[in-house]
């Protein structure tokens, strides 16, 4: 698991989980985070990921934000 460092966000991996697809707010926050951090977005509405893969992504991320 990656360790989050307080000063350098580029070493922080953030997983954004979109439960009902993207919204204006989620798009804005993801855009800001992508400028400073390593991010990954999973859109559950598209159903393109298995439960096992999602759990793996959650545990390998420093932060998880569910929308």
C-alpha cells in the first residue's frame, strides 16, 4: 500500500468511485485532483469492473472518494 505524504500530492493515489455516473461537481473535483495527484476514476454505472478488481483498487489507493 502506498503511503500518503502530506506535502507532495503527486505521490498520493486517489480513487474516485462514481456510483451514478459523473456530475458537474465530481468532474470539477476530479479535474483539480488530477493536476496535483495521481488519480483513477471508476464509473460503476458503466459496470466495466468486477467486484474483485474494485476491491483491489480500493485497497491499493491512498484515498478513496465515492460519489
